[in-house]
């Protein structure tokens, strides 16, 4: 099979020939039909997950068709369409997406910038109806991450005002998911183009940071979703929250932010971290998509063959796309 290998920190991906992987007991081989290229892949390339992770085949946002199953596997069979949950974890993990034994496809083990991957069947999700492969791939991470932050972590309620800072691959979907929860949504981005996209995806208002407090109105936002990776925006997120506000951090930056205890105390603010997503989140967003409640058109407009993996990363780095999807 062909795979796009990241040989070392800062290096371009190389197309390599590998033996087709064979599934063992409890595993299935998936023929990859689509794999999203996201900011985490750029982070991996920069050495962000650690130099010792490389070389590795990236790719954690994937969908395909089961092609071969290992001995004793009955949960899936050849021909089944599946989305892939990129994490393997141990039964004693505190949460499915957390813990010391998390093994991430495309970071800790070879990922889906490849024609095939072998995965434990426990990480495969069969959608309740057919979904286009590129859509199924981006639902897992780009939409699942937003869903996890809003539903599991911030627990947004109908009628709340949700401010979304940053309208990129995750923030754009935080806008959509917050609308499905019955929230009033203020999207915050300096880009006029992204403000338009946010409105198209249902934002009640889309403004730049200078106009955010006025657009949010009242005493501030009930929930602020921080999807813009900078310490300055971390601090802006805290400033935009109202009394009893929750600030959920999704984007990460190596820079520290600062606040005062009095800021948190006087407004009884809650600072929350949201890491990735779980299988339950993927199932939920697939169902939202199949019910016509969310769109992925803004994420799947740019399809590229595996051979153009470097161009896909470059498009993302330059901010020309929110996602590219590789179709191996
Ligand atoms: Zn990702």
C-alpha cells in the first residue's frame, strides 16, 4: 500500500510503499476513503507531540470501508462503512479520551494518510445511514471536537448566549452545534470572510473582537468557546464571560495567559479544558448530520489525492482552507 510518511521534525511528507497491514484478533482492516488534514497534523510536523513520535504516518480524522477482519471478529464485516475513532485506551481510563495509556492513531501509531489501517474493532463506528466519506471523516474530529466542548464539557442549555472565539476548523462547527442546542451564538473573528461563513452556519451575530462585548450584550456570555490559539485570546475569552460564565478552552498555545483570582471569584467563572472527543460524540454528530442539522460543505470543498498531502498541509498553514481531505 501507499502511505504518506512524516520522516522527521519539519520535514515534508514522503510517499512510501508499505506491506498491506494484516488484522489480528479483535482487529479489522479499513480501506481508507477519506482522511482530514487538520491543525494537529501541522503541530505533529513541528514536533509538537514530541520528536520521539517520528517517523510516523499522520492521519487521525478518517473514514473508510472494512476490507478484512481478524480472527473471531463479529462486530463488523467486510463492506461495512465505518468512521474511525483515533484513540485506543485501557478499560481503567478516567474517560475514553484521557489517561496515561491513550494511543493516538496518526501520532503514537501509524495513521490514515494511507490506503489501509488496521484498528481494534472497538474504535470503529458504523453510521446509522450512508454518509459521504469526506463528510464522515471530518465529522469525527472537526465537528466531534466542537460537540464535545459544548455538550459534554460546557453543557450548553437552550437560551444561553455562546460566544465562539475563532471561526476555523473547530470554531465554525462550534457555531453550528451551539445553534442545534438552542443557544444564541456570537461568532468572533477578524476575517470578514469567516464572519460571513459563521452567519451562513447560523451565528446570530458575527463580529471582530473589538465589537464582541457589545454584540454579546448584557453582562457577558454564558459560555465562551476559545478556539483561537493565542494567550491574548485566552485572556479575551475570560473577559467576555458574564456572571457564572463558563470558558471552555479548545485551542492550545504554548504561551501562558494570566488572570486574577478576583476576576474568577467576583463573577464565579468556571475555566474548563476540552480535549478532543469520544465515540459517543462521533455518533451524536453523525446523527445530527443525517438529520440535516449541520453542514460539512465548508470542510470538504478541497479533496486531494494522497500524493498531494504536502500541498494540503501548506494550504492549511497558509490559512487558505479550514480543512483539506485526502482521498487515498
Ligand atoms: Zn485533528
